[in-house]
C-alpha cells in the first residue's frame, strides 16, 4: 500500500465529512465513506470529472462550500473547518 492509499484509508474511517479536489481544476478526487453516504454515492467514480461545487453545493449540508474553498469562512462556521491547500 503506497502513502496516498494509507492516507485515504485513514480519512475514510473518520467520523467527519472529508473530500479532496484537484487544486487546478476543482474536480473531486476523493470523498470519504461518510460523505459518499450523505450524497447517496457508491464511490468517487460516480462523480468523476465533476467540479466539487457541482456535487457538494447540491446539498444543504455544505451551503457555503465555495466560500470555504476560497478561504472565506463565516465565523459561525469556522469551528471545525480545516482547509488544506
């Protein structure tokens, strides 16, 4: 198992919503099991090639996901938000 597979496996077992995007295209490259379930998806292949906002903004769970991606996080949502770029 390579390093990235170890990381995905760790993130997959977190009791948090986790996703990763291609920083240049905004395409989803990873969603953990918990987030896939919320969106009724079986795997990341279900949204292959789609922009993160095309998938995540369809659900009220992430009403400001695009704002979070740009670095603007309203104070009411800032607790527990981690942005890694």
